[in-house]
C-alpha cells in the first residue's frame, strides 16, 4: 500500500539468510536495506516478514531531538495510554544516557498516561544517519513461530521461514494477487500465505499428502484451500506460482517431470518463484521464463536455489 506517510523498518537476519532477506526486500520495497534499516513509503505489516523486527510510522523526521520536542509542544499530541522506547539500530547508536533522556523528554511532552503495562500506543524514537525520528512503533508479533510445530510434516517440507519469504516474493506483498502452489505438499506455503491474509490456493497430486495438508490447515484454523489434483490439469490463471520443485532424492521425479512442471507453471502464472536443490536455469529458460532475480541459501552443506521469474 502507498500513502504519503513514510515508514522506517528495522531489519535483522542471520548471516546465512542475508541473500534471502535482500531478495525479499527487493520484491517488497524495490530496494535493499542499508545497515539493516529501510525507509519507504510502502506500508507493510512487520509481522508478515521474518526479517522485519520493527516498523516505525514516522511522525517527525528532524535534524535534532530538540526540534522534535519543540514540534511536540506546538502540536499537543494526545495519547491515552502510551509508552516511548528508543529503537536501537545497527549503526550510529547513541549512549544509554542519551537514549533514556530522549524517551523521557518525548514522554514529558505527550498529553496522556504514560504506562509500561499494555500501552495502547508505543512511540519509537531513534537517530539514523544523523537525523532524529519519532513515530508510532509496531513490533513483529512473531506469532508465525507457532507454525514451526505442525501436526504433519516431511523431511522435504519447506521451513516456515523459507515458505513465508516465498509467499512475500511471489505476491510482492499485495494481498489482491492470486497465488498458486501447484505442488503444495503438506501446505507449508498455504499455512503462511493464508495466515498473512494472501489469496493463495494449493494443488497436490498425492492423496495421502493432501489429507495431511488438510490436517495442518485445520490445525491452524485456516480455510482448506487445497485440492487433490495433477497440476497439469489446472485451467485457471494466476498472478504468481510458487514451485518447490520435486526432486529425485525424495521421489521418482525425472528431469522431464521437472521440465513439465516448470512448463505448466509458465502456462498458468505470470510470475514464478521457484525453489530447488539444483541449478535449473536451463529448464526455466526453456519454459519461456525470464529470470529476474535470484538468491542462494546455504546452511552448512545444505544449499537451496531460489529464482524469481516472469
Ligand atoms: C518438494 S515437494 C513439496 C513440498 C512442500 N513445499 C511442503 O513444504 O510440504 C513436491 C510435491 O509435489 C507433488 N507433486 C509432484 N508432481 C505433481 C503434480 N503433477 N501435480 C501436483 N503435485 C505434484 C509431490 O507429491 C510432492 O508432495
């Protein structure tokens, strides 16, 4: 969503997921964070990204803290129950005493009840690139961690973290986009997509796996937006597909099967986000896709390739 407001996002990631984070940020915001901070006019729910820790809806952006304090006095901000915290950033942090002073001085200029217990509004103050910011802070609620324990999962299921990123990249953060996971397994991407409010549907050819996928969706009180079907029979068209490509190590998938899956993804979707254990660029190009972005996620000896194609 675009409005005249500006948002300061505080980002963090483990070193092995840096590339994945940058890929998600490019898809959502058309740019990468600098020093784990990203400022954008695009409004994105911080709880929908595993990498966004906080979102500050900027009210004042000034050269000095004193200017912000002067504006607060002039504008007479009324808040019922509030607290004010300092957002510590990766770079350019000020001393503990300065941080405490800044939140106290802001708090003193708000008309309302300052409370640490369940405040209605959390104000955030921070200094970034020699500028001071004050705004409404929203923290990532981290509720997605609950999805890490599913009733049914397989060794080749995607992790919750990867699934969430894939859905964000496929949709570019737009909940109006129609997304399809045509080889959805036990519904890992569906659980993430549906819980984030995206329009996502899944197909799976194996009836036992479909049964388990439905158990997972019901477990999290989500609509069972999945059908047992061979993806090659899909007639509808989608804005984007997510393809976690079946791999010979886990199933009897041949190279021809993989090529057919990518060909069908091309037929049914304008955009494809594909995850694989091998480099399959040639198949993707053969299917008529252009590779517009990519990353590799390496954890120990484990490597996964993610392609964004149109
Ligand atoms: C790599 S697994 C997907 C795992 C899934 N992302 C998860 O986290 O559970 C690939 C899945 O594609 C399914 N599949 C293979 N060929 C298919 C086809 N033609 N139509 C639909 N599903 C298919 C397989 O049964 C398998 O469950």
